[in-house]
């Protein structure tokens, strides 16, 4: 059964469109289950009806024509109940509906299973059998449930492809086609999409044609020659270490590159007008799925070799054929997984919006986007990337929506939001040099988080009073190797000089989790619980020490450096790091640099640290809460996983209790306390944190003036009352709505864009 299932899923995966996918599903399921009928009904979002979209066994003519209301008939019942319905005598059931055009009167037994994707019913898959047989047995029911679960994602994906092409599942013209993701960075962008792909990733290669077949073939043949040469070289190098049967594998590889095998098939596709990269992807995938379907485990494993070979060829194809990309003035950059490097590829003035298929609002790339003020949608898991290139799109970064084929009405609506946002920004400019202080005189420091040089300019422009978090991993991520000490000095000096005499808090290299260095890959089953932050740098003092030296030297004459340690879960880590920092400090001084010993602090971002505030405070000069990670670890919700993004609540009562406890313990310990997670930049979050007694709020520059404006418009006593009220609540939703209501009543409605935008649009 499992093999059959695997092979159905693979066949469906390689279908070119939804119709072909459905036809494969009904044919193969009917065959495997040995039933007389298998049909798929899809729920059409516009008419809210189940439409018969594919069948094996009923009249073909009924496809696309027969439909049932949302709760009509047995199909509707399966959808409403969201569970399988298995009947021996379907016609006796009160919900049975008969459609003469389907010719289904002969079929008595009925088994219908909902096709569910992300809690939503996409449709219903049904098998039927004539009276001569009895009820479908438990095993058959379980099989259909498994097929349905496996196919739901594929159906969602192929359905989305049709939508992007401008038609609905039932073939009508679609406009305002929307895709739901999660909010990445606030704001609205209206522009043209540009899809970019990571290099040498076969699955990311788009379906494209060529207009110069001969050049494409030559280019492909040159790449094959290069790979052939590589394989020979590796074979020679390993000759003495391999047994003859292992060496034979290299001959098999070389054989596959011949004209009468894989290479020949690719050339045939190019001759049909497809470009070399797509042809290669198609042939490699066909070969690999052929192997993957084999029942012999050893042969199945060979699919990996084929893919490896394909990746190598693709590497050469991309290297030799690199074109210079041009970006439209209103670029909305789209990628499977956006990275800091990709953001850097587009000139800043042209980059209007961002869309990432993977990741969520708490992913680091979303944080970078917020810092740059670029509206972003993340986690659009079912969007077929290759179809999304060069489309007119709207990115709603408040609600996490992406729209294609927008109607003039929708465009008008979003243009008015863009204009309102601009007005709001302009209206706040006058407070940029005023203190972040409540009406009754309580002052908090308004700091910024930085990473790129662009953030520095934005931050200074918004009146930042210092840097509470400089993410030093960002310059590391956009490099192709570890930056040298000298390169780091230049980079750090820029930050320190820009903000002097205000301080700059430099966090030591915080890689791991979702922050990867291409030149220092960390592959782990569970990266957020793995080798991250200080765990990596303490294991690699050669990296840590160079960074410390560079920071210290860069601060000469400015003395506004603070050093901060990420991901601390144990006091020993702090002691070890302090030891290295002191050692480096003395060496730098001995070399003749005149620098002051910087303050050193620890991030409170794992639950263990919450309970050791006192012990940590005894060892360092300041503490700073990393609420992004603290939330992820307290709630056990991977901040990078869109599937659980709806469970990531910054205002979860448990998070608020932890933040409150940290504030109380820090006060008792007499240590300075700041927060540099995204919560600090949320106006409601800022109010609560101020009430809790946080000394400084560090946020992305885009939120600075909004937060300052709210703090300047309230009394500390009012904030404390609100905090008291909120700390008694038990649900994150009620906390959020209580805060929204309080801010609205206090006259800050215009800062509550996310909830406002969605309710306005639906009115
Ligand atoms: C945090 O975890 O809150 C934080 C500020 O660090 P980062 O988002 O870079 O992990
Ligand atoms: Mg963190």
C-alpha cells in the first residue's frame, strides 16, 4: 500500500496542471481500490459549491457541470462534518441527492472523505460501488483518508497555479486573487513581482522557453563536458581508495551523461523550445521519480545520485549563463526563502515589497525587512513560485495577504492606505528630536536595532538615541567568507561613529537557527534548539576573538561600544565569554590602542535565563530581553515555521508574566534592563514594557516615532493600570483586544493598522 501511495503522490506531483492531477488521482485510486467509481469534488470559493472536477466511472460529461451546494447531498455532508462517511446503502440516506447526468444510480455503496488543507475543506474525494458489494471496509477507508491527506497539498498548489493564471478552479476569470500568508513587515506595496531563485537548486528552476535553441544546446553540452571532467577527476583521485564495484559507479554516472541517455533527453526537450535549465529539471525529476518508485531500497536510494548529478550540471549552466538582472522601479521581490543576500541584490530605491514562501513574521529576514521599512508577506506555502514572475501584485504586509490580478477597486483601496501611511509618517516628524517621555515625566530610552548600513541612516533620520542591538551576523551573512579583522573594524567603526556619543550595543555573532552562513553551513535536525549564538562562538574562539578584537579596536577614541552575548542559557557561558573578552581587551591595550573597557551584557532569550536574572546580573553590566526568541521558546513555537505562526503570540499571558518577572528581578538586582525584541516596537507592547519598568526599548527604526508618539501621549499611571488589568487575563486574544481597545479609547486608533485594514476592506 505504502509503495502504491508513494507512486500516486509522485505521479500527481509531476502533473502539469490541476486537470491532469485530478485525472491521475481518480484513475489511480479507482484502480488501486478496485472500485467502480472514484470522483473528486472541489469546493469553488466563489460560488461556495462543490463542483465535480474529475471522475473515473461516472459520465465524463458531468465534469465541471454537476455541482452541489455547500451542505447539499452526501458530498456536502462530508464537507460540513469534516470526516469520512461510509454507507452501504447510500440511496437510503436522507441526504442522498441524485444527478441523472452522472449516471450514478447504479452505485449503492458510498465512501466520501474530505480533502483538508490547513484546517480548510478543499473538496471531497468519493469512491462508489454497485449493489453487488457491501460496505467499504476499515482498511479501504483508512487508505482513502491517507490518499486524501497526501493529495491535499498538491491540490492546493495546483489550484493556486490556476488562480495565478487568472482563472478559478471552475474555469472562470479570476480577479483580486488572494493568497494568505503571515504578516512579515507592515505596510502596503503595489508593484511588479520579480522571482529570484537560489543558485543550483533544481526544484527552484522555473518553466521557461528559449528563443535560441542552438545556443542553448551548446551551452548545455559545455556544462555536460565540465561535469564529465569533474567526475573523471574525482574518480582518479579516489581510485586507490575505492573497491572496483564502487569505482564502477563513476562509469555509470559518465554513461548517464551520454547522448543516448539523460543528456540526449534534455537536448530533445530543448529542441522543443524549452530552455536548458528547465529541460534538465524535467528530465532529472523524471529519472529520479522512476528510481524513487522502485520497490528495492537500494535502487530507490539511487534517486539521490541522479539529483546530485543534475545539481552539478545546473551549477555549470548557471555559472556560464549568468545574465545581468534588471529590476523594475516598483520591484516586489519574491523567493522561496528570502535571505539577507537577496535583499541586497535589488537597488534599495527600487525595492518596494517582499514575499517569501517559507518563513514567518518572526524570521530574521522579516525583521530585516521591518528595519528597512519594506512591506513583507511571509509563509505563502501554497503559492507556485515559478508562476508568480512579472505579475502586477499587491503586498499587504499588515494582514499577510498577497493579491494578483487586482481589480481597479482593490487597487484604489490599497492606494489610499499607502497615502494614509505616508501622511502618518510625515505627521510624526516633528517629535523626532523630542524625548521619549510620558506626560507625567517618566523617561524611557528609545533605541534602535540595526544590521545594515541602510538601517543606520534611517535610524539617525528618525532621531534614535542609541543602538540597543546591532546584529553583527548581518554583515557576516552577506559575505562569501568570514570577514577579516580589518573588514570587521571598518564595518563596526561605521556604526560606532554614526551614533557617537550615543552607545552602540554590538551583539556577538548570533548564527544558527534560521541564520545561516553559506560558507559555514550548520545542518541540524532541530536548529533552534541546537548550535546557536554563543554556543557556536565559544566552540570557535578563533572566530569570537577576532570579532572582539575588531569591536574593541573600532571603538578607539569613541568609547561608545557595549558588547552583548546572545542565547545564554548558563552562567558558565557568560564567565567563559567574559574571560575571552578581558583577555582580548588587555591584548588590544598592550598593542597600543587606547580604548575603554566596554560594558558587557547578556540577552535574556531562553526560559532558563528568566529564572537566573539575579545570577546573570551579578556578572554583567546590563541585561536585554530578546523577546522574539523568548516567545518561541516559552510557547514551543518555531518562529520560522508558517504552519504554527498563528500560535506565536507576543502577548501571550505566559510571555507577559515572564517579561514582568524579569523586570522585577532586574530592579532588585539593580541592573539596567532593556528589550530588543520586536515587542518593543509595537505601540501596545511599548506601553506595557514601560509600565513594567524597562529602562530602554530598542526597536526597528520604522516604529520609533509611532512608539514615541504613544509614550508621549500617556501617563505612566494609566499604563500601570492597564498592565495590572492585562496581567489578570488568561488568553492572548483577549489581551490583544483589551490593548487595542485601550489604545483606541486613548486616541491612538491610527496606530492600529493591522486590525483596521482588514475590517475596513471587509465593510
Ligand atoms: C530576539 O530574539 O528577540 C532578538 C532580539 O534576537 P534575534 O531576533 O536576532 O534572534
Ligand atoms: Mg534572539
